[in-house]
């Protein structure tokens, strides 16, 4: 069994999978469930100086993803300080407390929350071009507390620029990404938006945003020296492994924990362990930042025809259907597929279309 322990900014986690700020970690009861479900740390739902007034409906499972128009916690900070944080702290896992959103709100909350937390996570949900609000929020928190301060960023900003600004302002780590949007989906029976927000818009999370999150983590990890925590569309150990390869130190999960319950942390850890074992890795350090070491930073224009691994081919025909170059067909006895190298453009789609590992680029 590979070692899944991680350590960053003085935080020691038995495993690197934690909840992301949101409903799966909305109070003490949810934290108990997250611990039981195998989380390596507790990240608490973002609180602000007042309780949020949240429109309804505010959550929807959509194909390939999830929409929400939740805000921060609907519980007051006073309630969190009296009823939730003290009990969460006693669970014995490292606690990263989410607070937001403006520099003044963060300044007001940081000190009060500090005694219950091992680190703070500043949620800003900032979408503009100017790094000033982020820098000011980080500085406000750093002036108030002695524990590490992480800042959570949205995907629709210049990641490298904001990551560098956050590091310069004193952030101890960066959490990437918050949900993406605004987005819209409609109930076709009523023509009404699924979300109950003023304009019906919501924020996209889950499976669909994984490539966006992975790129953001990769870009940030290669722009700054502070730790990056990856979040966005993680629903398997394989996806968690990819986050480490992109440069993450740990990962967070929100949508998958909402949709499939708190046992997902355990499942992701198990799959991550299996991936490491099967590929001969002993620990997460060995895959951390691996992609930056193998990426060529130079586009490839050479056509490489995929190799068919005949024994793996189930002749399902998916690759044939989606080959826009008509380069794939069944062999004479219909036992496997063949690729015509004269027609194949080396686009690579068939490799990702095959569910059985029957095609690969060597
Ligand atoms: C219903 C819901 C509520 C959320 N609430 C918060 C929040 O309070 N603070 C925050 O920083 N992010 C919040 N998020 C964003 C998540 O923490 C996470 O960054 C995002 O959903 C991407 O991860 P995922 O694909 O695993 O859900 C929320 C997401 C969802 C779906």
C-alpha cells in the first residue's frame, strides 16, 4: 500500500482528500460524516459576517455537472463560533476554516475563527482583472492571525498573475478552483431556469470543470512556490492523481460528495492508492508535479498512428463511428479493429473513445 500522507504549511494529513466548502461541510454534523467517510481534513463552509439569504431552488444535477446558486453559510458567524467550530475542532482532524468575502469582512472574522482552525481559506469569488481586492483580503487576514492563510480563486481570472499576486501578498497556499460561471439551464416543461436566483443563473461545478481546474492548478503550481490545493470535478482516485501530477499538494471534493455522499473521500483514497500501487509509486511525492517534468512546451505536428491492442478490442465499434477520417474498420474476421495509416490523421480521438484500452499511442 502506498503512503497517502501529505504535509504542507505545517499541516499533516493522513490522506490528501478533504471536503470543499459547500453543503457536504455545512455544519458539525456534516463534519462528523466527512470524517467517517474518510476525509483527511475538514474544510468548513465559508462563513461571512452575516448569515446568507439563499435563493431557492439553488442546486441541480445537470448532465456532466452541477449547478448551484448557493452563497456562503446560512448560519450566522455567532452560531458557528458557539455551536459548530468548537465541536468540529474536537474531531481531531486538521481544520481549514472558510471565511469570506471582502477584506473588511475577512478582517472582522479571522481572529475570532483562528482558535478553532489550523488554517484559514479565504473565499473571494472575485472575477475582475485587478488583483488588489485579493491582495488586500490576504493582507487583512495575515495581519490578524498566525495560522496559514490560503486563498481560494475563481477560474475566470488570469491564474498566473493572481497566483503570483497572492504569493506576494503573503498567502501560504492557493485553492483552485471555485465553481465556474455564471451559467444557465432551463426546465423545458416550464421554460423556467433551474435556479431560483434573480436572473436564473447558477455556477457550474462537478465533472465538466475538471479540465479547467486541472489547467488552473498546473498553471499556478508552475508560477509560484506556495502549495496549491486542487478542487473541481474530482470524482475518482485517477482524477486526484492527475491533480497531483499537475502540481497539487492535496485535493478537495464538493459536488461528488453532495451527489454520492461522504463515503466518496474513502473511495477516492482507495482508488488513488490502487493507482499508485499499480504504477509502482510508493507515495504522492513521486507523482507531484510530474507533468511539468514531461511536458515538452513545444507543439507536436508529427502524425502518430495509434497501435491496436487486439486482445483488448471488444469490437464495440465506438472508435469506428467517431473516426471522422474513416480510417478505422473491422478486420476480416471481425475480431478487432484495424487502422488504415494512409487515412489516419493521428488526431488521437479514438484512444480516448475506447473504453477498453485497445488503442494507444506508443
Ligand atoms: C452547492 C455548492 C455550494 C458551494 N459553496 C461554497 C462556499 O461556501 N464557499 C466556497 O469557497 N466555495 C463553495 N462552493 C464551491 C466548491 O467548494 C468547489 O470549489 C467547486 O464546487 C468545485 O469543486 P467540485 O467540482 O468538487 O464541486 C460551492 C459549491 C457548490 C456546488
